[in-house]
């Protein structure tokens, strides 16, 4: 059980740290958690023996780590969004003018 929690926390941390720069990680993580859920459900009903008696200590301890994952997400997202190499306003503005000039003029913004 502890190894499963470690794997889940690793995926959550990696997804939250890098997802500001790579938004495709959200659907990948969702797919991962869906597959893990279905596999665990199948294995629980068909394969696993009676589990050892566990209390909620591991689950509550894991919830404490989510605070750090959220903090890491905010810090890494701030770094990624403030980097001029990743998000440049000049290129974005030029791209918008090239591709949306008619729409901007029609809306009275151009």
C-alpha cells in the first residue's frame, strides 16, 4: 500500500510541477489515474488476498504532501510564466494581428 501511495504522489508532483509549461500533462495524468483505478479495482476483487489491517495514517500523511505539491505548482508556474523565453508578448501580439486582424476589427479592438 505504501508503494502505491508513493507512485501516486510522484505522478501528482510531476504533473503539477511541469503542467504550467506542458498542459498536456493534465490529460496524461487523468489517463494514468483512470487506468490505475481500473487495474486496482480488478485486482482487489479478483486477485488480492485479504489486506492487512491499515489505519488512515498513510492517507492522512499523503494529504499533507499535497500542500507541498500545490506550492511547487505555484512556484514553478510563476517561474515558467515569467520567463520571456517561454511566453513572449511581442510574438503573441504579432501572431494575433496576423491571424485575427479581421475579427479584432469587427469587434472594435483593432
